[in-house]
């Protein structure tokens, strides 16, 4: 039983770390879009990603897929790297 508790606590900690990394990615995408003075609509037109999807992503209502992150970062001329 004690091992299960430790395992759950570790799992929750890992999930929190992953969510923080996802949030950081979203913050950077928002920052760069605004820096380039692009509306969500314009970014949608550039990427083919529906504006509603971009809105949900930017309001942290959804977790973006890697495919969407790559399309957005390419459109914003951002480099993705794992560190």
C-alpha cells in the first residue's frame, strides 16, 4: 500500500511538470503571435488551424497536439527544441 502511495505521488508530480512545460509552450506561442502583431484569425489563415482551436489553445482550454505546435511555430518562425 505504501508503494502505491509513492507511485501515485510521483505520477502526479510528473504530470504537473509536463503541464508546466505545455503551459510554457503556449505562453511562448501567444507572446510571439502578439509580438508579430498577428490576430488569431490571421494565424489561422496562415496555418489552416481553425481560429476557434487557436482560441481554445490560448485560453488553456485544450492541450495542443505536437502537429499543431509545429504548424504554429513554423508560421511564427519559431524554433522548437527539446532541452
